């Protein structure tokens, strides 16, 4: 019986790739929103886009994950990620939804943006966006909308 890749794992890897793109894009002095950065990347030919993402990822050298996924599941995803990107360190924080939510909200209030990948249910993400609304600018809220379309 052939095994099939788990769709959650594929989505997770896509999210990781998108966040690496956002983090790695060199910004001019008039910082662009995440939506603008993603739009710029989408205009590039596939090989150029991947080369720019990898260049930035090598500079960053670390991917930070916060989520609720079980250890055995997320470790398999991390292992596949490390196979494809051996130069990247993977740091993670796994806990219950409330703890992950509180960690993200607390960091946002302190203007510390450590996390690259957030793995929560849609309702929890909506709660984070609402909680952080007082901290985030209108432009950042537009970025959340752009990221949800990916």
C-alpha cells in the first residue's frame, strides 16, 4: 500500500516557505508590508523566486515555530524541512492553544517578533489577530489578510 503525504504537512511546509520569503526579503528604507513583499516575489520567475528565498533563508539561518501539533507529527515535518534546508536551524515552542496564543500576544505587545510559523486552528488565529489589533498597525492587519490568501 503506497503512503500518501499528509495534507497538513504539505500546508505546513508551504507556510514555512512563505514566512521564509517574508523574513528574507531585503527591505528598502521605506519598509514594505508583507503583502507587498509577497506580491514582489510572485512576479518573479520560479527559479529566481526560489533563489532569492534561499539566499535570505541562509542569512536568517533559523526558523521559529509555535504551535499545538503533537511532538511526533511536527518532528517528522521538521525532519523533512531539514532535509530540504540543512542550513536552517529549527526552534520550536509547542503547548496548548491558550499558551501559544498568550506567547504570541505577549511578544507582539513587547514588539518582539520571534515566531516565523504559527500552527493553530483558524479560530485561534482570528483571536490572535483581534488581541494584537491594538498593537499592530492597520498596515500589519492588511498583511494578515494577504497571508490568509496564500
